[in-house]
C-alpha cells in the first residue's frame, strides 16, 4: 500500500510513530479526564490529590438526566425499597427522582440547530461557490473579499445589534433564529472552502456532460457534486463543529425553547455545589454526535481529489 | 441531412485571434479533416459547432437550422475532446452509458447494455468495462472517450485528435472502424488530426487553418497536389516538402521566389550533383538527407539503396511548385 519515492527506514518509522502517539496522548488527556470524571462519584471527583484509580459509578449520568428532590428519612422509608437501579443510587443521598432533567431537550436543540445550520451553510455555500467558480460574476473579487471580510472581526463583536435585531424580529430564543445566525457566520468559510474545491474540478467534465445531452444544472448535479463530495464533507465538519460548540451567542440569545447544550451544561447544579460528574457526563455525551459525524465522513476526507482522468 | 455551415465565424480570446472570418460548408455525410499547427484554431472551430463557445461574429448552421443561442445538448452533436475527460467518479461502463441515460435520450436499459457492449467491442475495451475511469492507460482513456461519442447516433461527430495516444496497430484498426461507422451511419464528421495517414485515408475533404483563417478547403488529393501556398503544402507530406530559392536549379518563372519539391518531385540520376549527408532507414522507406549548393533537402529512395554518407547523387526538379514572395503558389 504505502508507496513513496524513498521508503523511510524502520528507525525513522519508529521515531515518527512515537512522536505521533505522544502528541495524541497529550491532546487526548483533557478528554480522558472528562470521560473519567463522568464515571466518578461527586466525592471522588473533587478528591485531592486527584484519584486516577476509582470505583466507577453511574451517578453522574443519573443526575444528568433526572431532577431530584430531598425528602426526610421517614418519608423515604415509607416509600419502600427502590424499584430501579437509578432509584437506588439517588436514595443514598436521601433524594427521590421527580422527573427527567432538561438535558434531553437541550441536546435535541443542539442537534436541530447544529445540523440545520450546517446543512444550510453547505447548501448555500456550494451554490455560491459554483457560481463564483464558473460564471462571470460582476465584481467577483470584491464580492469574495466582502464575504471573507465578515469573518475579520469576532462575530460576538456584533452581539448587541444582533440581540436588538432579534428581539425586534421575534427571533430570540427560536430555532430558526439560531440556525440563521450560525449559517450567516459559517457561510463565508463555506463559500471560500468550497470555491477552492470546485476550482480544482476541471471544467472539461461539465462540458462533456453538456455535449452528452445534459443541461447545466444536471451537469452540476451529476458530475460536479459527486466530485466535490470531499470538499463538501470537510466543509460540513468545520461548520458543524462551530455551530455545535458555539457558546457566547447561545448564552445571549437563548434561555428556554431554543437553548442549546453548551450554555445548559455548566448550569447543572448538584446537592451541594457543582455536580461535576453530571457536568462531565453531559460534556461526554455532547461529544459523541460530532465524533460519529466525523468518523462517517472520514472516508471522504482521506480520499483526496482525483485528477487522473484529464490529460493535462 | 446534417450539413454544417459556418458563415463569417470569428472568435478572439482577448487580443488572441483564434478564428478569423471562417466560411466553411461541410456537406452532409462528409468527413472533413482540419489541419493546422498548434494554435491554429482547430479546437476553437469544433467548440463553435458544438455550442460550448459562442462566436464573436458570424453564424453556425447545422442541418439548415441556425444554432445561435442553442445549448450543446440541443444541437445533437457528439464530441471527442482533445483533453479526453472521462468522469473520474464513474466506471468505464458508466462513462459510456452516461450519454444514453441523458434526459434527452432516455434509452431503455436493454438497449443501453447492448449498445455499450457493441461499442466496447469495436474499441477493444470490453475487458476494462468495470474499471474505474482513472485506472486506465492513456490510450484506454482515449478509447473510452471515443466510445462515449459512438454510443449515440447524432448527426454530427466532432473529434479532436481522437487517436493521438494509440499505438500504430490500434490506430490503423480504429481508423478503419471510424470510417466504417461514418459510411454506415452517413453521419457528418469534423475531425482534427496531425496524422498524415488519417488525413489522406479518412477525409473526403480537408480544411487548412492558418492563424484562425481557413486558407484552403478541398479533397485530400487537391490539398496534396494543388496546395495554394507554402503553408498549405507544408501540412501534408512525409518527409516535409523542400522549400528552396526558386533559381537554385536554373531559370525560374517570372516572379517566383521559392521552389517547392516533394520527394516525388525530385528526379534522381539526372541533373546536378548533390552530396549524401545522411541515410535514414525507416523500414518501408529510406530517406536521403542531401546537401545541394549549401542548401539541405530531404527525399526518399528505394528501401535497399546501397548509397552511403559521402556519396554523390544527381538530382533535378520534376514538375515542382513555384511560390511568390508571399508564399502563395503560382500557376
Ligand atoms: N479559453 C481560451 N482562452 C484564451 N485563449 C484561448 C482559449 N482557447 C484557445 N485560445 C487561443 O486561441 C488560439 C487557438 O486555439 P485552439 O485551441 O483552437 O488551437 P488548436 O488548433 O486546437 O491547437 P492544438 O493543435 O495545440 O490543439 C490559440 O492561440 C489559443 O492560445
Ligand atoms: Mg486543439
């Protein structure tokens, strides 16, 4: 499989391997810590010196998904023995489960807003990038620069105008509002990245399709899109990561209906002080969708672009 | 009926003139070969007919119908690109099916399979049908791109050096196949090549382009035997025509500046002495590189000639061409 002009020696390979693994461990350390904390008891989580070896517990996950209230030992006794394993965990602290927490809803909001805005950014970005790449657009360079310039300041710099505008338009704390906002922020990145990818696709393919009896749009759909898949996939990942992790606007513009998980997770309060295992559990689960998404699209990211079939 | 008519077609790319006021009539069912050195405007002319580019001035008619504003799909032309561009995300089979599946044709499944198999057979690529288009040699790619044109039956085929990267044997086979297809379908072909044999054997007409101008149009024999200029004479003939000062061999007609002689216009064994500088044995023919009064010229001789470098042969012109100072032929 591996093919290069000069095959590296096995010693070079070992050194490269050690460096890569070392770097990976270093960057993964906080992640490992978060995942571990999610499985600790609140006492273990704040123990000093920190506990590396501990007895795993699902307390954090139970607390993440439930709301609980404290009851007197007499009332607790009157309830009889716990019926489920999570009941049992909660009752150790003289508490009973009163219902589900809001984590599930907030998570769903993140999914809707994150994937919705990613789809919209990539969809609009692809169309705009195609037009910029293939057509004579008047003032093309200026327009492209203008699109890029929207990223030259931190988006949060316009927080106040957006806050006021959203309040006037009734977009505050709505899914639509958040999708539009994240799309607006992501669009410049999406247009620029995708234009680069589409520029790399030789125009000869579309010309061949035009001759073969297809319209311009059909040629775009049948010939350009499949070849831009790599670019679309990587752009989608970048857009999703931004929208998924965005914190500042989410705090500012959402509080109820459309609140996403990032502002919600730190507000998880336990019995006495922060419930760190529940926070860590929330963060761990929150990582999963983006990991799955990235792994699913990895094939496209690694495949690269084929130039093979055009004689240069 | 698919006669192609170009009327005063001009095209420039910025300051670069690619086609200048070209008038050309390709009769229905003709096989027209376009000749011209690189940059002469051959590809540009095909693109005007296909509709991929629009002329700056002038009009294109196919089968009597004005093509202005019609997209390529509506013109019923097939084109083999010089840069044979196979769809890299498809297999060879899918590439060849692609035109048949177009919304214009909507060919039924069985007909597609049969047609692709038939064309693949002709092009000798049946065994590669399930390869990815990128996993092919240059010659195989080129044949697939011809295949993509042949699966359809349009009234006009445009081919831009379709056989350029094939070996001699395949080229000879496909020359005959293409000629058969053209004869059987009665389709009109507009064909670009730099290959003399293709031009001479396949063409019913040859058009010579010079810097975007159509300088001569006629049968291959006419172009070869009655070239209008040094330029047109230089398009055909292997080895290349010898162009020398008109009076080199003796008195020349009034006004003649150059004498042009193809190998068969040089009679050997009579006339004046020339020095053999080099003998090139090509197998079927042997070329003599001669020095004559400080000028070099090339001719052919019997394949098994005993002549060697340093020998002397006598030569004289035999019904040569004369050209004036501008390179135009004098008759
Ligand atoms: N898209 C373009 N932009 C700018 N100039 C162009 C373009 N297409 C062609 N030209 C110019 O027009 C002239 C004719 O080009 P064309 O491709 O028709 O030549 P050709 O006869 O096909 O040459 P070749 O034998 O090398 O394929 C050339 O000078 C070329 O540089
Ligand atoms: Mg060309």
